[in-house]
């Protein structure tokens, strides 16, 4: 099962990268228009561990 443990949101002026990110990545995207920020979010309650 590959469900994430959490989600990270960067503040203005910051960029979050995975330490093992592919070196071929030549750019990133962080649009601030409503169309780019309003994305679907699915939330599912899971049993306690």
C-alpha cells in the first residue's frame, strides 16, 4: 500500500524537493492563479494503527 503519511505545503519563496530527485528535472511549477490552486482533495478516514 502506497498511501502517503502526510502532505507538505511550501511557504512563499520556498521550494520542497526530494533529496533523491531526478537530476534531469529542469524546472518546477507553483502557480498562484485560482485555477492552479483549486485542485481536488480526497480525504479518507483510516482505522487507527
